[in-house]
C-alpha cells in the first residue's frame, strides 16, 4: 500500500516517480485510486493522462481537461502501442456513466484500434455486467453509426458478435441479437470470419444465435462454426433438431 501522509507529498512523489500530471494525481488521491494510478502508469507507460483517467473512472479530470483544450482531439487520442481510444478503455472497464459523458463530449466509439477493434469488440471481450448496458447506450447515441460498425471485422476477421461467441459473453450476444436482423443480415456477421482458427465457441452463446435464426444450420457460415467448436455441439444439435420436429 502507498502510505503518504499528505496530498502535497503524494502529488510530488507521483510526479517525480512517473512524470504524471499533478491534477490527475490529485483527483486520483481524492477518489482513493492513487495506488492504482501508479500501478497503471508503470504497466502502461504509453498511456496518456486521459487514458489513465478513463481506466480509473475519473470523470472529473476528463471534463476538466476537455474544458481547457481541444476536447475532440483529446478524446480521440490513441495509445501508442495498441491504438486504443479513451472510450475503448472506459467501455472495456465497464464505466457506464463515463462512457455516456465521453459520448456527450464528442468521443467516437466506432473508431478502431491498431488491431481493428472498435468499442463493440472491446465490450465483447470484457465480462463486466455493464457491457450490455454500454452497448445499448452506443446504439441509442447513433443508430446509423452503430449499424455500420456491427459488421466491422478485426484483424483476425472477427465481428464483435463472433468475438463475443469466442469469449462466451452471453450478455453482449443477447444485446446484439436484440437489434440484429435475421436471415442474410445475421449470416453476414459470420461470413468471412475464420472461425476454424478461433478454437472453442461458447455453446450457450451459440444456442442464443441459433434460437434467433435456426436456418443458420444450413448455411456455409454455420459449417465454419461447426469447424470451430470443440465441445457442446452434439447437445446443441440435438436440442435444435428436437425443436424443429
């Protein structure tokens, strides 16, 4: 534990150790996240102050720095190593209210990082119970932009829905299916994905998809899905067959 007797000493200690913004250190101290700030700044040296603030959920700091400069430029600043935007970080950490504030300040949730991951992909990879709520927030904010982002594939050819299947994130799968059309539209989210290289797909999540569109079983996309599954398929196939009888 970091045990510094006063705020002024804490700020000076952190400033010298990591070259951090004094105001960020002060806000982190006030929110009892000073030790986490130190650890994060060491583990992620390429992250700027706004990235660290979004990871630690410090909206006070984010709003202050945005009010003093070019908010759009700041909120769309990417990390050097991964190209992650501040909103990618806030969403993956499950900070619903901060994501909402970032959207109001002008952050673009559908930009992709250096791995081709949008905010939707980052939500698919996270297992915070707030992930589905944030996804719904993004859709309400800009339906057209959300619709265009849904088919985007990362550098491995995976849409956010496919990634959620790989990660077993049923909350995100259910939320995405709620707003996704059926038939060709749903099938298109699997086409082109190298599902055979993904390893196991979560059987429960896959059942959610097939319950919405059983016709996927007869498509080329589903043949790839079968190839990518290493467990659970017999029970899934049996239950779906029973449903269709």
